């Protein structure tokens, strides 16, 4: 079970659920930007969500199966084909030896995921296979690399209906320890502001833009450096917010106005440049209810998997893809 | 009338964290308290705690709020805080003194003169003081293995730069607000680049990836540029010619 990388986009890395326990050494968690997509891929292949997958930021690549290999495609939908025949996203597929999987640019969202049966095998460093580019742990995947996988048997031809999260929307936030550094006027305005995702974004964080003034805290320049967690909304010197992502720094002096709930981080990370974002403050009790529901949705994903071709809607969809692409003739 | 002292202060961090803050400035007792309190929580292995860390004056506890509700964590933290005076606890055991060869100034560390001027010293005197001050690892953070070190004398309480230094290399010793940071990788910074070492704080390819521990002490002794180049010729272990000894007292 392995895939040889023939072509690859500029920002593809191996990711699992990240490494825990090294915050005190200045090393943040890393891990998939869209944890839900990691669980969806695991459900489609009937394996553990701890398996590593290829995270493809914006653009996929071309992969050749050196051996028969099961794959699943999740996260930001991207145009995908096997030996020229379009294949459905959010589904699992079988590659026979020598077949070529081509994955194009994201049609919606940012981060697409390529999962292989058995999980991508790579050296485990401090308990995780996650690349952490800013810490120089691992590197981007390059043409010529081999994505090897562990022993694997199982079905393919399964699909999942993904939860919609690829065009921005409302992110639920809780107050955090620095929220009170902002006065009520600033907090109210923050909660009413229609933000757009800016153009500056990577696995460390994503910039938000809005019309009107920035958001400054009291004594902003004299704040002691404190712990940072993914999901924190950090105000930079200019008062424009960044949502911090899995490769964020572990400490910092810029104040954080609030923290996005873990259950809404997939939506945050998948929001494309220019798409709208609003923040809604919830209490810890409300947040716990949302969090518990998310955990239970993750746990139920394996039961949501359905056969790919039984649903006439999908068959019609598949045909329309084929007509558009024109690569399949009636006599094939 | 002075307001009542709010510290130690327990606050929430997002959905799944708590922060115990021992002061609003970096003081020796607050830093000791943060280190000791974190060590005690690690020692107690509370159910549901996934990760802890200490920053300059705070201890952070991340937990699974589904298994341990916020109220329970807050209650346990309050009980532990009441057990003793954390501000007077000793520093962690197993601390070490690192003596790291450092080139001050030259084109390797071009902001020494500027930093000396800001401290009201001539460059030679600044080097003499900086190279003879034993500083402590107050916390490790921002980037992997990267220490914040202090305190330096009050004359070095100089502000951060207005304009970012676009890039300083790994091993750079930078200075602001009476602290050093020893960079673990190339990075832009608002601190002044006063010294250059060949010491690697983060060595992911080695069995022991992180060189330093909070509470360790460091001394950045002045060497010539030639000496540093000689050290770099044979620096496979990443130590940059540093010596390391246990602190026994």
C-alpha cells in the first residue's frame, strides 16, 4: 500500500491529531487544521482517527499507486480523478496498481485531505506524525516522495455527507483571561462586526479584516507574555484580529479578545479569503453543550457512512461531472 | 487606598484551560511560584489534565472539560494554592548552569552598540556586564526550546524596537526589558540582537530534543569571532561549545 507523489502543490504536509505535552518546551500542537476532516477520512476507511493523512492547502497533486491502495478524500472539496475519470469527494475509492489519482485546486474552503488505508506511515516524533513547519519538524511533501501505508484491508466505494463549513459563517467564542482587557464598547463592536478573512493565512494563523477601527486593549503594549492556544483571537499592534491555528506560537504579548470553540475551528480554518466571519459569544455552559454535541458527532461518523453508488442523486451527479469533463466516452 | 492584591488569580483559558497567575510583572517570587505550582500539578497527575506549562508568572493547565468540569478544576486549584506560600518555594531540582561562548557585537550581532547606548553604557562596559550576569531560564516559549532569560540589571530595561528586525539567525542572543531571548530558529524580532552563539536550543534530530529546562541558569561568556567560527567547525551536537554543570546549592 503506497502512493508515489508525481506532482504536488506547494503546501501539502502530513498531519494527524498533533502532539500534546510539549507546550512547556515552546512546541505547539500542530495537527490537522480541520480535525473533523481527519475523523471523516477515518470513518470512510474504517480506521482510527489517529491515522496520519496528507493535508493539502489549496491545491492537491498527482499520485501513482505503487500497489493496490484504498484512499479517501475529505475536507475542502477539490476536483479529483483516477486515471482521468472524475471521482466523488467525501468518499473512499480503490486504486489499483499503476493508477493515477489527480487532485486539483480547492473548489471551496482551504484544506483538502487525502487519506490512505492503514494511515500514512512516517516517523513518529514526540508522539505524533504531524509536520510542524515553523518548528522545522518534517517538511512539505515533494514530488518523488512515497506515501507509504501500513497493512490494510477493507471496503471502498463509501461516502459521507460532510457538515458544511467551507464558506465562513458564525464562529462561537468564549471569553478568555484577557477578554476583560477590552472595554464593553470594544467587545460589543467586536461581536457586531462583519469580518472577512484576509489574504494573510497559514497554519499559524489567519488574518481577519473589517471596515472601521481596529480593536485595542487597555495597556496593550505592556502586557506580560502569556500562554497562547489555538483558537485564540489575537489583536496585533494595528488592532486587526488573527485567529490562531495549530502551528501558533506558545506564548505571546499581543492580547487575545476571545477564543473560538474547538468545534468551530474546522469552519474557521476552512474559511477562504474574502468569505464572511462573525463571532458569537457564548457562556461556558453553552460552549460545553456545543462541544459535547461535536464530540458525539465525531463518535457517530462511522455510522453515517453510506454506499457511494446506491443513491440515484449521486449517480446523476457523477454523470454530470463526466459530461462536463468530457474525458469519458460512451464506448469506454 | 491600594486595591487588594488579586494574586494568585485563577482565570479560564478558552474552553479547556485554566491559568493561575502569580503577578502582573516578572518578579523572582512570581516566577518561582509559577514553576513550582506547575511542577506540583504534574506530580499529582490529576485525571483529565492533558497538558501544563509555566510562563513568566503563570501556570497553565489544559484539561478535558467533558471529564472534569471547570468548577471542579477551579476548586482543586484553589485548594492547592491554599496549601502553602508558593512564592517562597525553592526552584526546581536538577537545575544546570550552562556557559555559552558568545560573540558580542561585530556584524554577527549588529545591535550591541545601540543597546549599550540605550542602557547608557559604552559598548565595552555593556559587554562586561552582559557576559558576567548569570541569568535564569524564566520560561521556555514562543518557539520550541526557546528560553526567556533574566533578570539583567535595571539599566537594560530598554524597550522593544519600533521597527521589527527582519531576521535574526538561530543562536542569536537578543535583549529587551532586562531579559535575553536565545533564539531557537531564524525569526523576525522586535528585540535587539546583541550576541551570537552556536548553541542550538531545539535539536529535533537528537534523542534529547530540548536542551534547556526552566530554572536552568546561563552565562554568555564573551569570545572572539575566530573562536566562534572554530566552534562552528565541529558543532555536531549543537552545544556551540557550551559547558554544562549541575547546580548543587
